[in-house]
C-alpha cells in the first residue's frame, strides 16, 4: 500500500443527510484521509424526501467534498429513481473523465444500476480500480416490490449488474447471504467479495437509566426505523393486536412511505395500544432506551439477503430483539449467536402472536441480561471501529 494516494469516493448520500449510508461514506472518507488525498462527490442532499438541509461546512476539513448538480428524485417511483441514478451517473462519469489524472482508486456506494454502471465504465477507460459497495441487490429487490414485472426486469437489468460487478476490482456486501447470491448468480470469485456489516456510532446509544422499564406504566415493544413495505410493519401490528395485551403497547417510531397507510390501518381497526412517534436521528438512542423489547420485521424472502443497520443499533441499546424474519438469514443467525432475542419465521403471524404474549411475561432482569448479551456481541462484531477497519483494508489493498 502506498501513502498519499488520490482516492475518489462516489456516494449517493452524504451528511447532512441523516441516513446510514451517508454516515458510512463520511466515516470512510475521514479514515482514508488520514493517509491519503480524498475527494468525495455526491448529489445535492435529498434524503429523506421533504427534509430541509443546511450544509455543515466544518465537517470537511480533512478531505475535499464536491456536490454535483443532478436530477433529484422526489417520488418513490421506478422511473423517477432510474432517472436520478442515470443523471448522477452521467455527472460522475463526466467528473472522472475531467479528473482521471488525479484519481488512483474509486470507492463507490451509489445509486443502482445506472450510476454504478457509468462510474465503472469511466474508471475502466482510464484503468482506475473500483471498489463497489452493495447495499441492496438489483434487480432482485425490484421484483419484491414489483412482482408482476419481476421476470421482465430481471432479464433486462441483470446483465447490467453483472457488468458492474465483474468490472469492479472488489465488491463489498452487507451480509453473507448477499455474498452467496452474488457469487452464484454473477459468477464472481469468493475472494473478490467481502462482507462488511453496516455500522452505527455506538456513542449514540450510551444512555444510562436506573432500570430497564424507566418506571413506565406498561410494557413497551418498539419498532424504530424506516416505515416501508418491506419492513412488514402491518403484520407486526396485526400479531400484537391479536395478542390482546392490555398492559402493553407497541410504538412505531420513524418515517417512511408507509406511515400514513399504517396510521389509517390502526385507526380503521380501532387499535388503541399502537402509537406512532417521530424523532430526530440524533435522538435514536434516547428513543430506543424507552423500550422493553425492540422489534423488526421483513417480508418473507427479503431478509435472506439483508442485514439492516437497525440490528447493531438495537443491540447497542442493550435491548432484546424480536425479529420477524426468515429463519435462514444473517439476522436470525446473529440474534441466535448473541443470545439476545427471538426469531419468528416471517409469514407465521400466529407464532408471532404467541411470542408477543410469552415475552410480555418475562422478568425484567432476564430481559436486561439478554439486552446486555446483544451489546457485548455488537461490540465484538458490529462496532464502527471493527467494520470501518475492514472496509478501509479492502480499499487500501488496491493501492500500489
């Protein structure tokens, strides 16, 4: 590895956007800039949609950051998102062509598939190695959202993803399930694909309270995160409501495309012990500390490839986890290995109902012990320092 190399980070989100990938890119840029000349390019901030952003100028004192003018998707439609990816990809390609003499390596965590494709092709033209960070597998994830078009989308878009990954020097994924799928379907060498878990800033969750229950008047289950279709929150609500736990409540904390639909569902069915909560990202640790058990769900088949960033976030909060996910998944394996919660196979609402009832009767001291198990495991395997070092090591392997 050589010091003082010129590294370009291409990222689709970046602070002040309060999303996980933005924080990851910022951490990577900051760490790499200790030994190298780092430049970051990203679009105008837009995530989450509707949020007003104020640039924090003093963040970027260790590296250069350039915002590229490109189309911003304001709707969660396939056309709008593809146009956004296409536009940012063109701007990225243009930037590389203008600055290739000052680029030794490119790390990209950008919009699939067109932004990735344009970046890889521009880099290949000038023999610049590219590290591709995959947060979600496309086009497969589209088939879960648009099942009717699934076969057509796969046939049309899968060749693009194969081109992107085969022309990448290394590929970073967020789960072993995702790695297995990419290796098999894209015909990649296992040595080319690395698993690095998305991390959280542990300091957000260092909140001390005298007891687990915070002197609350009822037992609190809590979902925290993005309210999307894939999160399967309606099923969580149905199971919780059917459990008829009058001394318990389920809090749904977060924002997302499904929030209004979920609020309407709760109102229509006269469900009284399910509440919705909004919060700022900086307060996530405080919010989670007010729970007894943290819950998450994913549609059947979705969790086989995923490892949501809420897993380490939940664990760092020292709370046990109830996961309604595929039994064969990194999520389920992590919870079992950490001995920090329960896994109910996605699709089995009756079993989920039973689990809600059983958990509500567990002693607080036992819940506390399970939560501490999770935190210990997270410190050993899911911490920022461990996973940031892993990805920096992958990147620096290609610097000569």
